[in-house]
C-alpha cells in the first residue's frame, strides 16, 4: 500500500513513482545481476577466529600469546 503524505501528484507522476518502486522491488527479489553483493565483514565469522585456537591444557596460556 502506497500513501501520498504531502503534495498532490498527478496520475502520471504517481504512475512513474510506482513504476520505479516496482522495478526496484523486482531487482531485489531477483538477486544480484552478475556482480557479487557486498558482504558485511563485521558479520563474517572468519573475522573473529582467523587462526585455530590452542587446545586446552595446563600450558595453553603460554601458546595463546600472540607476539606482535
């Protein structure tokens, strides 16, 4: 449902706006058109654990040090 909040559009202007909305909605549901979608790197689980964590043991704290 589309509601005009301000102004008084002509039928032609309203039809043009609805056509743009329909085209955009169809493009979103069809998926990417060849170009890969930009990924959100903050949501990537590989960002958090890029390296394997040391196995738990009494000396694991010594292997957890990351020289930098």
